C-alpha cells in the first residue's frame, strides 16, 4: 500500500516479511467551540515594509475552520488578508472591529501589545 516512494524516504530496508510501513499522517486538530477559545489580537508591522496588519493568534482547530473564520472577518471588515499556521492576518489596523466581531461570535478576545 505504498502511496509514493517519497513517503518512505526514512526506511532503508527491512528483512521482516510482515513489515508494514506506518505513514506519518497528521491528525487534524478538532476545532474547539468559540466559548472555549482565547484569541490574541495585535497590531504587527514587522517584515511588512512598515504596513500595519491585524494579527489574530491562538486559534485551536483545523485549517478549514480557520480559513472560514478568516474569510468571514475579511468580508465584514472589507479588507484582504490570509490564514495559515493557526494565524489570521487582516490588512490594516482593524483591532477593535475584529474584537467586536469575534466577541459577537462568542470568542474570548485579548488585546496584545500596544
């Protein structure tokens, strides 16, 4: 049941006739309900040529739910942004508006930084 030869790069050779390679499939994290999540909202200018973005960190859940939340926030703020690696980036200084929108959805929010 070899998926691809690149998946087995860590295995050199096995003489065991009953050997079955275990693939390192990552289990998606279950998305916690909004009331159990604590999201940190901050303003970030680092590595962005001085342009300000609103950074939302601390989301616990799978990538699909993160992207759905990011899409909803971007639509309601009327700006662009992205979602990856557990972070949501919203263009511009939208901290207060994002805090209000997330609080309305039931998330606990904390303003981080200045």
